[in-house]
C-alpha cells in the first residue's frame, strides 16, 4: 500500500482491488493518475500565485500533500530569471494567512 491508498477502505471484485474515495471506487492506477493531475494543478497554482507576488498559506496547508506541490511551483517561480521590475515588486509579496 502506498501513500495514495493509505487510509482508504479497500474492496475486492474478483481479482481487482478498488479503494473508496468519497462515494466512488477507484483502482490504484486511477488514484495515481488523479494524484498526478492534482500535483500539476497545485504546482501551477503555486507558480501563478508567486508570479502575482503572493503566497497562499490557506491553499498550501489544505492540500493532501501538505503543500509540497504548491511549494515546488513557488520555488520554480522564484528561481527563474525575472525583470528588475518584477523583483522590486516581489520584495513586498503578500501572504494570504490561514486560521485554524
């Protein structure tokens, strides 16, 4: 069992294994594909947010990977070569806080 299926209820139909996510059943392969798509989306969100000079803690901390993909996008953006204007504007980037 990997992290994608960890904590999910397991069901068997013949020789096939399914995992319950919400009210639906998925194979492990389907869950892997869904997770890869989510990671791409989260990474792009982190990149886009930082390009807009912000960091969204709420979004970051409310992800199943605790924001790892979001942070990859932020790091990718920060490590790119930017114009002097962008760098000056980014010095005062803002943080969208989250409350527990």
